[in-house]
């Protein structure tokens, strides 16, 4: 073997291991195994008379309630109202959080002026904003969307600011070595460096948006899954409460999956350990 062939063999990158889609699908399906097994066990215990299903209805009763709500159209009305509120609040909170996070992360002066106040506001419980937003915006949609936007804002703000502050100085020096302009530096170096943390912050903000929508819909809503929760409590219907909780879980998971699918193409350049497992 010649010296050129030896050098080529040394420089050759190891081939990536073949993808195993079947095993990944199996792992995703296994994630549903635990709740299904727990539901079956509870159903058996209630039917055998070993557990009281009055306050914690068995899956058959909850499933029947969900079916009745779906057939009547009530479930879709409540779900659509909740999704609209979360989408509006998420859009506003994510946009403002990204802008202020980038501002305080990039400019020391803005960080010194704004960050202490925002950190103090972050410690305020969500329910404490309710009376103020009702006073400002009334009991209609504006106050609910504002409360959700507040919940989304803080994780996005913190994620973006922290991502900018934690950019490795070495990759910035590499960009300067290649004499990248200001815009090229942002597009080719800085933006890719913060994208993973930004998308993670967006997912965290979306999760908090679904949490805050419950508090938003409790304050005088006439429709929405949060209203369905309160209605179940007032009527003494634990099956309705659990049905609303399940609907929240399904919608939250679908929304998170959609956000993950939309952001994944922007991270296709990453070579992570997860892609090789």
C-alpha cells in the first residue's frame, strides 16, 4: 500500500452506523405501555370490588365520558377554544421572549437594566396576575391570552439569553479568522450556536402555556378544557375531570410533537449521540 493510500485511509471518516427505524418505533410504542398497563390494572381492581371507583373512575367510565363528549361535539368545541388561546399566547410570549432574550444576552447595558426586573417578575405566581389582567383587559379573551403569554415568555427569555451568553468564544474567533462580516457571523456562527437552546426553550414555553391556560380558563371562561374541569368539579363528576385532563395531555403531546417536527429540519446539521443510538 502506497503512502497516499495510507493517508487516505487515516483521513477517512468512520461510516455512520445504519439507522434502526424498527427499534426506534418499538421504543416509542413502549412509552405507551406503562399508562395502558396501569389503566388495565385499575379497571380490574374496580370490577373486582377491591377498589372504589367513585372518586377515581375506571378507564371504561372515563372512555365512555370522552366518547359522549366527542359525539355531542362538546369536546371539540372546548379543545378548539383551548388550542386557540394557547396558540395566541404562545405566539406573543415566544416573540417577546425571544426579542428581549436576544437583547439582554447581546448587550450588557440592556442586561443590567432589564434582567433584574424580569427575574423578579418571574418569581410571581401565575394566579397572582389574574386579578390584574381582569382589571386591565376584562374577563374576555384578551386577559386569558395575556396570562398565557406571560407563562410562555419567561422560559423563552431565559433560554435565549442564556444561549447567547454561553456561546463558545472559540467559534466566534474562527468566524473572525475567516473574515466573516457582521451579518455572515450571525447567520453562519451565532444563530446555529443558539438554535438548539432556543428550540428547547420554545418547547418549555409551550408546556407552560398549557399549564397557564388552565388558570386562564378558570377565570370566567364559558368554553375550553379548563372550563370543562371546573364544570366537572361543580357537578361532582370525576369522570369529566379526568376526561378533561386526558384531553389536555393529548393536545399538549400533539402540540409538542408538531413543534418538534417543525424545528427538526433547522437542526439537521447536528451530529448528536442520539442519532447514532
